């Protein structure tokens, strides 16, 4: 048996169907942020998250300005409890003058809000 085939039989610790669904939700939300898609971003929030942030701040989060270029990195997540994951993220922005803005390191929390329906419970 080759070492490669032996490794493929075991999954990485903490990776399961829930983890993949939570990661996909975090990625969809951050893609909405990157593309300044306010509507999609709002749909991916839990009611609790919507109540924790003002509409003005939420609008500014998704639309910092058309001349701003944005990107993100998601690091390996961690299960906080069943149906709740946290993912460390780095948010990057470059202004219209092409000046580099240092990344903002934060986290996003994703929860299973109903059967196989994942939502962001804490914005980055």
C-alpha cells in the first residue's frame, strides 16, 4: 500500500458534512462582501446578526465605495458546538490610489439555522 492511498482513506480532523456546509456559507457571505452584493449578504444573516448591526453600518460593510478593491482569505474553521463554527478571516482592501491597506484579521461565525440551512451569526 502506498502512503498516498493510505492517507486518502482518512479525512482531516473536524471535516464532515456540517463543516463543509458551514464553510460554503462563510464563503458565499464573503463573496457577497467582496462583490458588494448587499442583498445576498443580508439573506445569509441570522435574525440575531441583523439585530446586532445598524442598517447604515450594514450598508457601509457591503458598499465601501466603487473604487475599493476587496479580497479575503478564510482559514481552517473550528467547531464551537454542534451546528456552530468559527472561521478566522483576513479582509483586504486596496483604495483608488492603489495604496495597500493592511488586512483586517477577524472571524466569522456560521450556524445551522434550520435543517441544512446555514447562516452567518457574527459578521467579520
